[in-house]
C-alpha cells in the first residue's frame, strides 16, 4: 500500500462535494486525495507548487551549467579578431 505523504486526506467524493471547504480545512497544508483509500493525487497550496517549480528549474539550470563546465576542457580559446 502506498504511504500517505500528507497530514490531511480526503476522498475524491469529498473533493467534489466542497473543494473550498477542503482547502480551508487543510489550512495551507497538503491534502492527499484518496480513491479507495489509496492516494491518487495531492492537492497542494499555490505557494508550495511555485516553490517546487522553482526548485526543479534551479536543478535543470544546475545540470546545464555542469554540462557546459565539463565542455570547457575541450574548448579552444579564440580572440574576437579570430572570429
């Protein structure tokens, strides 16, 4: 069985019935949405989603930087006049 990674949980039926109340009741915390008592989705506050998105973007940029730093060793230096 999958662990529920949230202090709050609700069924899909509860979510359909009154999503605003569910969000308010969670008080800014993540809510696990359950289907047959198994987590199928997580409802997260907008601020948390933005933070996660920024973190992923930072990781992608870090990978690009590391890749380009590795390419530096095989790069040939030229002056602007040589271009």
